């Protein structure tokens, strides 16, 4: 056997995009580790380089494309390396990517990741045979759902191999010093909503709901292994609904199930007599009750429509479910919401917000807005500004509209808002949100909070590097929803010498606790009670009330 097949191959894996991609990367990592691959942090040395990509905005794709050039250089230098593009961009671009980026060896869409190890093995075998090896066909190098990506109603749930990838998750005990105290658990894959600007229904395919037993079991095993916080994932997570008895495998076990369209939620029409259904509220209650050693349970992303009182009631009565709701409004103009096909009006969004605070007075609400959607006038934009000022959003992620191939919006509308206008609107909305965030954070001053400790930060005058920026600045906006580890904005502040512990409250407010210099790694993963002493638009500062 050639050398390449006998030594443990090394893999470099970089992830772009949302939490779904982070979870996919973790599962891919687990699958490849089981097969004997070793993960390294250096793309220049790895035998296999994988980019798990995002297509949601053009900018997200640019990041990945720029990486491909680096690997082309390695190949030109004669190195044997397998380059795989996986995730949403692979699915969206399809096999055309092989033509435009000949250095790409394999493509794997997010719905086909169970096939990735095979693709890699085949490619490595082919490479090991050298120049004379017959070149693998494009089909043999790609696992894409293609037109099948909307497998929707025809999906035989039993063929849903992707479920195996979720079920194959490794549950190694969490090392006391590791930062892997938070985990994601997928409850729904894909999306059926077809917002007109969005690629996700094309790249992730039809909405499929996982059986509740599998989800509860996964949560239990994660909690057993030391995970403190679980975030349930779904593009419209609160639309989870599993109808029992309709998708059962040969062994009697329940299988993933294709989700209903948006209209199915009108008036709870799915709850017909005699059919047992697990709703999202039921699922939350089950996890909370059946996994009592899990300290925190959260979920993203919520769809503002049909966020029922049943869910809020469960949240109110279940102390370990975090009162944090990420429910993007996208726009404050009914006209634009209609063009976006969001399925609610501003009035309905406000009713949802009122309902949240009625049940959960201490809840935090976060959201997303898109500025510069086609035909957005100054008046429409002002309506978005008004909504930001009306709702006490903890934070909002604000995006400039980016026309995406394959979406309804790119075909139906001209991208007619000038780039400069998009930028101005983006900045204006950000400024307004900063004011709102300040007020929301300041309301917590003097109160006690529970902080899940996640990071030690050492400030020093000497420039040091960290993810997202130098350590001598104070983070002003932390933890982007599309990448939980990246600090996205840093506020220039006087450098201070000192050590701080960083964590989050159940409401997802980033909290800083000053501590004496020392080794604090053992404190990470603990939840401490602390009193909030001051606040800034993105941070709470607190003093501990319990031992750290
Ligand atoms: N399922 C989630 C959103 C997933 S995409 C939901 O519906 O809330 C994450 C965010 O990216 C969206 O909320 C939207 O604000 C933004 N986004 C999606 N497509 C976009 C596009 N074409 N241009 C700009 N922003 C976009
Ligand atoms: Fe995209 Fe809309 Fe689905 Fe969210 S709900 S993933 S924005 S289509
Ligand atoms: Fe991006 Fe796909 Fe997530 S397009 S936002 S990685 S679902």
C-alpha cells in the first residue's frame, strides 16, 4: 500500500456560516476521527483541506473563494492534497465549481454529508496512484442533492441517511478545561418558508423534523458527557412538529418526517383528533423534564409567526429553559415584508413581542434586519427604524440585501437600492440599535444574574491577538449568530491590565467579571451568580456572588 494510505491522514477543516454549519462540521469531524483521520490547525500542512461554506450572502461566498486560491498554490507546488468544498456553497454552485476552480477535488452538499468520508477516501486512493490514475468523473467527486434538494413530499424518510450522521455523534466526556460546554442539537433540517431573498430552502432542502425520542436521547447523552448548555437548531425552530405514527421504520423506530408548509400552522390544523403530535412546546417540556441535569436549554432561530402561547407557557414554567428568543423581523415595512414573503405584518410581529413579555417579563429578544431590499424606499426604511426603536431588542444583526442566484427575489426584482444607500441605512440602523441595546442592558444594572463562564480574557498593554481582534480592546459586540466564537466588533477603549472571565446570562447577555490574575481555566463551564454593576450597549459588568 502506498504511504499516503498507511499514515494517519491529516485534515484541516474551516467553517463559515451559521450554527447549522458549525454542527455539521462537528459531525463531519467525528465521522472522520472514527475513520482514523487526525485534525490539525494548519491548512498548509494538511492532507485533506475542507471548507464548510455558506451561501447566504455574496460576501460569505467570497471568503471561501479566497481560500481556494491558497490551496491552488499548494497544488501548483506539486503537493498532494485533497480539497473539498462542502456545505451550502457546494450545493448552490454545483458541479460548475469544478470548471471554475479546477483545484477543487470534491463537493458535498449539506444534505449529503454522510457521503463525505467515501468521497475523500476515493479521492485519496486516486491521488495515491499518481499521474497514471484514471481521473475520477465529476459525478464520482460530488455528492449533491441537486434537484432532489427539495426532496419534500417524496422523501422516503427511511432513505434519509443524514439522520445517521446526527445519530453518529460522538459523546466523549467533556474535558473540564475544554470550552465544549455548549452543544448544538438539530431538531429540524431544511426550510419550507421560501423567503424571497433566501438561498437556504434550496441549499438545505425541504424541512424535515427529527423524531422526538432521538432528540431527547441526544440531549441526555450530551448532558451525561458534561455539556452544560444545549441550543436546539432549526431555521424556523418553533415550527417543529412531529406527527407520531406516520413515519416508522421496519424496526418500529420513528423516523425523520417531512415538515408541513407554512399554511399548516394556521389554526393548529394539524392537531386532528386521534393523531398524537409532539409540538415544539411539547419537545421543550420533554427535554427539560427528561434531562434534569442539563443546566440550560435554548433554541434558534424562531419564526415570529405562530410563536404560540403554548411555547411561552412552557418557558415560563421551566426554570432551565432560557428566556432568549432570536426572532428576526427583517423589515418594519408591511410592503417589504410582503415582497419578502415573510408571512406576517409588523402588527403581528408586535403582537408576538407583547405576548413574549406578557409571559416572560425578563425575556430578551434578538433579531435580524435586511436593509436595501429591492424597492425599499426611505419611507420603508424609516418603518424599520421605527420598529427597532419600538421593540427592546437586545441586539439585531443588520445585513445589506445581497441578491442570491436561485432565489425568487433575484428573478422578480431589480437590486435597485444603490450600494451607498444600503451602507448608509445599515449604519443608521446599527446606530439606532446601539442606543436600544444600551437601554436594554442598563435595565439589568443592580440585578442578580447567572453567568455561564466561557472565556478567560487577559488584557495587557502589549498587543496580543485573539479571534476577531487584539485583546487590548474591549469587545463591543460579541458572538455573532452565524459563528458563536467570533468577536465581530471591537470598541476602542483604553487598554487595561487585568484578567476577566466572560460568560453569558440565560438571556444571552455577554457578561464580564473582573478577577485577579491567575489560572481560571477550571472555572469555565461553571454557572456563577453575579450582581450587575454597570452596562454598555453590548456588555454587562458584574461582581461575583458565588465562588468562581
Ligand atoms: N432561518 C432564519 C434565517 C437564516 S439566514 C430566519 O428566517 O430567521 C440568516 C439571516 O441572513 C436572515 O435572517 C437574513 O436577515 C439574512 N439574509 C438571508 N438572505 C439574505 C440576503 N440575500 N441578503 C441579505 N441578508 C440575507
Ligand atoms: Fe431563509 Fe426564510 Fe427559511 Fe429563514 S425562514 S431560512 S430566511 S427561507
Ligand atoms: Fe449559510 Fe447555509 Fe447556514 S447558506 S446561513 S450555511 S444554512
